[in-house]
C-alpha cells in the first residue's frame, strides 16, 4: 500500500501520524487496518503514535534488537568511499565491552588490581601504600559529612571508593556520573575486626580515559573548508526561512567552502512532543523532507553535504540512529551523503565525529555546573570520558547490543554536536568542539523553560589549521517566537 495514501487517509480524519505507524499500515497490505486504528483511537488524540496502536510497541522493541557497527566512518577527499556496516545481535555484553576498551586506555597510568583481590579476606594489599583500580561506576552518592562515595565494578567484583572533600581535586570527584569508566589510585581501608575483607578504597587520584595531553593535530595535505550547522527543524512554524535564504546566498558566494555538515534534526518531525501539530507549518513528514531536499538542491552543486539524523528525524529514537531511510530522500540532490548518528566523517584526513547530542540533557543534569549555555564544557566532558552518552536509563534512549557504539575509540580532530539550540565551541587537548546552534527561533517550550537559542549560525572551519569563524544570518526582529514562516 502506498505510504502517501496512508498519510492522506489519516489527514482526512484530522490526524497526524508517526512514520512507524505508516510503515506498520503499509506492511499490513490492508486498508482495513487503517480504519481499525482510527476507530480504536480514544477521544482527543491528534497525533497517532505507535503507543496508540495495540501490538505495535512489542513489534518496535523486536526491531530495535540490531544496530550499526561502532561509530562508522565515512571518508571524503581522495578516498571518497565509505566503510561497510555490520549489524551484530543484541547482547548484554555492551557494558563489559565499554569497560574493556576504556580501562585499557588507562591501564598504563594505573596498573589496576582486580577488585576481587582487594576485597577477599586476608588480602595482601592492605599494607600497599598506593593501589590502582579501574571500574564502571555502579552508584554515586554523598556521605553525611559531605564526602563523595562511589561504587565501581570490574569483571571480578564491586568496591566502594571514598573521595575526601578536603583533598585537592575533590571537584573532579563531584563530577563522577553513573556508568562512566574511571580509574582510581588510593589506599585500601584497614580490614574489619577478625580479618574480614575490606570494601573501601580511600581515593587520592581520579583518572579518566581522556584525550592524551600530547595529542597533535596532523593537517591535511590539501586545503579544505567546511561549514557546520545543526537543528534546521524544517516544518516548524519557527523555522527561520529568510535567514536560511541569506545563508544559501552567502555559501554560493564562497566557493572555497567545499563541505556542509548538518548534525541532526533537519526536520521538526511529527508527534515528537505533545501538541506539536499546533506548531507545524508543514504537517506531514514526507513534505517536510521534500522541503529540505529542495532547500539543499538550491545550494552549490560542488558542495559535499553530509547529513546525520537527530531525535526529531524519522528514524528510531534509540542511539545509535541509522541514516535517513531511502523513502524520505526522493527530492534530495546527489551531493548529499546520509550518515548515521554518531558517525566519523573524514574530510581530507581530518576526522570529524558527528553526534547530534541528545545525551547533553543527561550530562547537564548529573555534572555540577554544567549548562546549556556552555556547550563547550559539555563536549569536554564527553572527550574526558571518551564516551558520547555514558549514562544509561535517563533521557537518552540507548540500544543494548554486543558493542558499545558510543565509545570514542579513536581521538577525533573535531567533535560536532547540536540538539541544545545554543552554539558553543571549545579547544580541548587539540580537539576542536563545535555545537552549531539551530535554525529555529525560540519555541513556546523554550520560552517556558527560559532558554534563549542562538539561531541561524554557521561555523566555518579551516581544516588545515582547525581555526574557525562564526557567521550569523539572523536579523534582530527574527528572534521573536513564531516569525520564521
């Protein structure tokens, strides 16, 4: 059954419909399924999502049992090829692999001892002045006296680590978050009476996988410039169409810019949040993507455009997210390359790690002092932990598979994020971090949350030096809510 016919039938009934519901109806091959869905909806529903269709949620869970290989790489420049993708089966080994990879990065600095060797009765390590351990954070808390108590786990056991509030570097311990992998140097607490095992390590030093201090950027042999943007949100009534037009004209007049990287949420989507339909200028997901395709077709044909999805796009919400499906690409020009979220994009050997950045919400919640207005600081937190979304079970939905796809295995030259609609940069141990803001003016939700976005900006990076300039295409009167279209 044609999906556009399905979408139109829901529209005729006064309903918007989630892409997964459209796919479900199309695969059924019967128009009776559509009528059954519509007739079974409770009163007041304006957007049909999978949770409104009996039996669909289980089907979606089954389909989420596979995912792409760890951070796929797409090459641009002389190579102009992409790395094939594999799809391992779901497995509980994800956290074990995370531990194995990240602890290995710290092993030479810590010389870790298995936790089981520290906690067994009669352990010989009670008299050792300095002991190193590596573990994944199991729980985090604060004692009644204000010290930081963290439980960490390795493949052999669990131990509590106490960070004294009076010691130098305690602020770093306050930033420890659930599920990150850390290393600790310290001294084992005395055994309890009777020679029972000790279950406490008094910490002296906290170590993270981090970017090596000696990391050096290797410039490409051939010059290249790339423009970085994110969160275009085409379809929203707050999309800044006039500002986009100025950006399009400007990039036409700057032929030295050979690449455009778009880091997710290219459309506003359908049914992403309650009452979204009231804030949409373009009411169907297909028309939203058609509009994006037409916009990108107006950009110079020499421009290599790399497009990754975000949480508003018509792909699964759980990360890692696959590239945009073929069915939505009909009006996109041939110079667009569709990549996954996250992906590593190599431009003339300069490696850019593109990650939409949904986990920023969780990191800001758990890291003291982190803020939406300091995107650079949050990107540094990812690089220090060598993980894009370390916290499991919060706002960022993560696939559980054989492999942890969000570990930063190799050091990138550039980390490109979005999602928070507030631009920011950092230079951390030789890695440039860029959050490219948005092309949407302040939404009603942002107004309620007192969040002021930084719209219609692009960062142009010289790939030979990692130097950048920021350009803004916004006029002052376009900042008001709802004036985009």
